[in-house]
C-alpha cells in the first residue's frame, strides 16, 4: 500500500507556499532541450512548482504525482487553464 506523505493537516499548502521557485536559468535550460512544444509531462509534479512556469510554452502540460493531496493544489489553482491536466 502506498501512503500519501503529504496528507497531514495543511502540509501540502505549507509546502506550496514555502518551497522556492526554480530559477529562470533552469526553466530556460529545459526549454532549450524541448524543440517540440506540443506536450510536456512533469512526473512527481507535487504542487506544480516546476510545471507552472513551463506550461505557457506548451500546447498541453500534464502533471502527475502519487500524492492526491499534493496534486490537488495545482488542479485547483489552475483549473481555468485549458492546457494543464
């Protein structure tokens, strides 16, 4: 059985608030390697800290995570965007 390590009270929210964003240099480096901007997949996306600055460059952005609690954060925050799943 897989345990959701972020299911404690407000832990995912606190993680999302306190986790620093990735530097622009890293985002730009990733974009250099992505010639095809059709789709991006972020495995272990957590609260979407890496996916969010990248989604605007891709036609479709998919984030997956084993933690339902973690993935619920970007699902709610970005529910109005058509290119994020």
